[in-house]
C-alpha cells in the first residue's frame, strides 16, 4: 500500500512546542503537511509564556525542507484562537487538520485541591479544545474535509489518584467527540481521540529514566497521524504507548427489564447480577440506540392487546 502523505494539507497542532505535540508536528511536516506550531510556552502548570519553544520546532521543520510557522496564542483565549485561524487561512487558504494537544497539570488530592486548580485545568483541556475546534469547524465543513484529534487520557477513562481535575477534563473530551462525530460526518469531518502514555515534560518527575525510555512520544505519534489521515475512522478512542496501540470504548450491558408498575429499589438490588451481566454488552454509536434498547425491552414485555 502507498505511504500516507499530507501534501497540500494544512495542520494546526496545539501544545506543539515539545513532547507529543512536537512529534506530531514534525511527522506531519515530514509527510508533506504545512504545519502551524502553536504553543503558549508556559510552565507545566500553565503559568508564564514564551514563543521560543514553538520557534525551535518551526526551525526543525524548515531544516528538513518542510513548511511551518509558529503561533503563541493560548488555546483558552478567544482572540488568540481567532487570530491563529485567521493567520493560517491568510497564509495557506485552508485548514485540514487540528490536533488539540495543549494541556497543563495541577495535581493534588481532591481534599487539597483548590477550585481554582480545577477550573484552570478544565479551561485548558476542555475549552482549549472546544475553542480551536469551533474556530475551524465551519472552514472544514465548507471544504467537505477535516480531521480533528482530541487528547484524552487513561486518567479520564479509568481514574488516577490526585488528578480529579485532569480526569474530569479528559473524559469530557470523549463526550464532546461523541456528538461532534455525528454532526461532522455528512461533511467528511472526522474526529477521534488519542489516549497517550508518554514520557514528556508533564511526567518527568514521575517516571524513572529506564521507564521513560520505553515511553517516548514518538511511539504515540504514528497512531495520531493515522487518525488525521484521509482514511481515518471517526469517533474512536485510540490508546497508545511504548509501541502498543489499542482501542478503548464505553460498553453497556444488555440489562434486564424489571417492569414499570410498582418498580422498587429492592428489585434493582435483587437483580443486580443480571443488570451487570457482561454477556452481550456492546458500545453504542449514539445515545438514541440506547433509548431504542430500553423501549424494545419494554415493548417486548408488554401484554399483547
């Protein structure tokens, strides 16, 4: 099969001054894409800012003959995001790919976490994905082509001590994706999620060197680049780390109809094993399919008239 190429495509990668975002930007550029390297250049907790990191990545891309430009806007800033998109359109006339990778950490146990620490993490991860997506959405629809990747996390999917804010933000992106995938499909706008495990600036104080060596960002990037290719699926959660790739999805058990008249708490308790039986469980492509299941069970149990 032919190599995956992005000649003529334009990509915006947020948080691309280092770590995962840098690798995504470099690989897209190597494969022919024009890349906007967006990075606020702040600390891991979101404080400060500098364009130096983004400029360095642009220099790397230009050194091997690629096309790129730097942008230092915060993904939470409406005017900055609008300017990011305007600058890209003025320079290259289209936007085909958005990889929303920017993020920060404010880790503490929930007991010790200030609400401000919760809010800022939600703002950067959730709204810092929603705002760029909203800004490119109509452009992609008008082109009848777009590829978007949001960055979720195992913390959002499964939990992790000390990261209630981060987990809430990361799982919220899956909910965002699940609706956008439906709304974008008729215009060939696909959206997917990556749940990476990688040694980056955000994990440098957590992972020992021998583990970090096995978790290089470049071991995640091939999955991300596939998810923004022309042949990409839509609405999937790809997990990736240390060279392994897997699919995560939310499943629902088949469940059991307990009736509607006189339904009690005790009936739920007494049927818990049947309710939670994994036999026949499956993911749903949209919420309406779950509703159809509930109604089908109720109608099947109704007495014939």
